């Protein structure tokens, strides 16, 4: 069955990565999943978190996420003094997803921060942020290697992420806002290029669903992620 954008159920929206989108960050990308648009940047600072042990020679990678005020249909407030539970959840997801593909011992005494700023939201902002974050990270790593600030590429393998779910009883890939708001099951999947699982979060929004549907969601998401990684 075709969908709002005339897509098949296992088809992603149009996906685009525009590298070097800003000039100041070491790595920057405008990532577009249909009408969802996110600017992701990678900034690098010397030093590591204060809570690291003194003899711990790893570097660190963390992430911050924000919905800009006019990114949604009604203006959302800037989170100036206290971030919401949703924002905390998403930036932790972005951070741990990207750390899963990096050997932190190969970026000693460096902290890489991935910033994901949503300029237009139409579903799947967290998964788009992970994909754009990985591309921004890759661009930053290339520059660190070229400048001799690190000796080896710390990226173990690429990762990708996508949303999926059950809408009107059917498994669909890469849900836009309209589909996501009416989904019976909502899932976010993060995988490595080789298919290893970093995150497989799936939730029934109403009635429970069958195990075979969960497997179908996963396999549909895996296909989509492989297509996304091929675009990097």
C-alpha cells in the first residue's frame, strides 16, 4: 500500500547529507530525512571529563540535542536553564550510539561533542541526528588525522539509525510525524554496518503485538539502515 509521500511500506523518505554545511565546526552536516532537517556538528576540545580517572587514557564523545523554536508547527520554548526528559533521553541515545562505533583509546585526551539542532521536525529527528552525527564525526576525524592530532582512525565501523512502526496494521519504515502520531507500534533502531545491534527500542502504543511483527520491524529497519549507510 502506498503512503502519504507515495512511498512503499519498506521505503525511506528522500535522504540527503550536505557536508561542510558550516565553516567553524571541525565537522558539519545538514541531514535531511524528507521534511525533517537537522544540522549536526562535531567540535573537538583538548581534555576529558573531570570524572575520568587520572590514569584513564581514553578520550570521550558526548552529544547535545535541541529542537529550535520554529522547527515544529507551534513554537516550542528554548530549553535555557533546564532540559526536558525527552531531550535528555535523545541526547544520551545519540551519545551512546556514536560511542559504540568509536575506539576511545585512539582519541586520548580529546573530547568530541556532537551537536544536533533540529531546524525542521517531521518525525524521526533522533534517528536523523544519529546518522548526521556519524557523518559529522567522520568529517572531524578525517581532519584530526590530516592535522596529526590523532594517529589512527578511531571509527570501528559506520552506524545508522531509522524509525519504523506499525501503522494501520502494517509495518512501515521511516515514519513521518503524521504516521508516528497514529502508530500502533513505534520503534527506533540503531545498527552497525555489519548488522550488530546498538539500540532496538520498540513500544506498543495501545494493544500488544505479535513476535513475528517485531521481527518484521527489525528486518525492515535493517534494510533501511543499510541503504542509509550507503549514502554516507
